[in-house]
């Protein structure tokens, strides 16, 4: 288990942002030259930190989490050494929040690795502090600015009929149904990545979920999915054999264990697992079920099981009176 760096340097201006033209500009760092960072780990370490700026408009919680997962899926299928330009995401099913990533210096590119680290760090802080509000996080590594991540309500950019950027609590009920006392399963289809070269009909996979009795906190599920996408990104072209991750979330330690079914011809890859995990939260939201679970992944055409996995959670023991996230506030 690798602990996520949990040290944040927080700067919190209270600004009123009304129109797109008044969105904060990226800090002028053009006078700085970012040194070549080498020997980088796959996952964040103690040299990674973030600086946060907060703005008044609230953002809808579920839309924020879902657009983060959408972006992380796309990024996780890149090579972590790849570099991208300014990019933004909005989900069609949860269109209330826009996620924007940018390099710290205008005109340059930003590393996929550092973008993923900064998104995960941003979302963790929001979850831990229940602070879903417009924000810009600057990622720093070894003191160097490496990525900028912004979450803003789409109302700042265009009007979404019937939505309000101040009513983010509505997001808790979007797409939810009453599971009922006898509800024990769910399923969804997703496109397998395979070798990453082609995607065709035979790459369609189906996840079948059996829910168990023990609940897992909704926030823990969302954070763990983001963390798993982060873990999988450096190995997204490798084949799945046996894979296990045990990671602390917010209120629990979650363990997920997976193995490929050897008797089948379909070769499950870690890219397939990225596609599965990115689709899991939407299914759980539809069913309103956040529990321990067993999962079978099947080839959709033949119905043959190609991989099996599970989620289990154990409550974390916390010392009362101590903050879960040390931070420094600069005012």
C-alpha cells in the first residue's frame, strides 16, 4: 500500500466569479524555467504538494466526481510520460461541472503523470473536507510547478437549462433509484481496450456485480476508483494475471483483488481494467448501491467469464481530535 501525500498548502481567496471572462488566469510563471525532473515514481511521493485557490460558486458533488473519473480514464490510457496541452472535460450525463487541466506556463505542455496526481489530490481534499466549490489546484513536485487543475460549474461558460450552480446537494439524488431490500446485483457493458491498437465488437465486455451486505462509504468508492486508475496507468498495456491493491481511503481501507480466468482465449489487460473501473461508479449510482461486492467480467458475445474480482473494506481507526489532513493556510 502506498499512502497518498496528504500535505496541502492552502490559499483561499473568497471571490465572486460571475462570468467566464472573470475566471482567474493561470499564474504568470513565464519567468521561471522548469528543470528537467528525472527518476520520477509512478505514484505520488512526499515530494509532491499542491497549492489551492478557492472561488465562491459551488459545484455539484456528483458531477465533480464523475467528470474527474472521465478525465482520469482518458489520461490513464496514455503513457504516463506523454505530454498534453490545455484540455477540458464535461460529461453528457452529469454536465454541471467542467474540469480543465493546463500547464503552469502558457504555451508549454503538461505531463500526464502530474495531471493525474493533481486531479487525485484535488478530489481527495474536496472529499475529506466536504468542500465542493470552484477551485484551482497547482501541483508542485520538488518545488517546481508541474500542473494546473480547475473545477468550475458549467454555468460560468454556458447556461444549462434547469440547473443551479448553488444547489450541488441535488447531485446526491441524480440517477439514483431505490434498491429495495431484495436488490443484490447489477451489470453494465463496457468496451475492452485489449492491445490498445484496435477496438472492435469482440472487445465488448460485461461486468456482473453481486452486492454483499456490508456497506462501503460512497466517498471511499469514488476515491478508490480514482486511485486505481492512477495505479493502473503505468501498466495499461500489460496483461492481467493476478492483481491486488490495498489502499486507505477516507473512512476505510479498501482491498480489491483480481485474477484472470486462464481457460479463456480473451487476454484481459490492465487497459480493460481501466475501462471497467471508469464505468463502475455510474452503475453504482444508478442502483444506489455502495457495498462490498464480487464481480465477474464476461465476454459479452460468448458469455464466458474472463476475469473475477472483489471489493472489501475495513474501517480505519482514527485518533480523535487530530486533523486527517495537515495543512498550512496562507492568508
